[in-house]
C-alpha cells in the first residue's frame, strides 16, 4: 500500500542509516537503525504508521538539506 506520508526510504546496512523522504519533500537521515527495524518497515502494510510507532523519536536524526 502506498504511504500518504512517506514518499520513499532507503537503508544502508553497513552504516545502519535509514534515509526517509516525506511527501513534503523533506528528507531525514536516521542513525543507529538496526537492519531488522528497516526490514520490518519495508514489510509493513502502513509505512507511516510503522515509522511513527517504531522509528520516529527513537533514533538520532538530522535533516538532509539540498544545497
């Protein structure tokens, strides 16, 4: 099911970093995200709900600003 909040996301297992792009165009990098958590997000029916419950406010993040 397409998310109404998250446009796309990508995970780097080597760095344990999850990059999330929202439909607003804002992009964030979440650090220290375990592989299992990223896989659970990929498998989740509702990506936004999963993100809000399991990732947001649990991992350090920073906004990625386009130059």
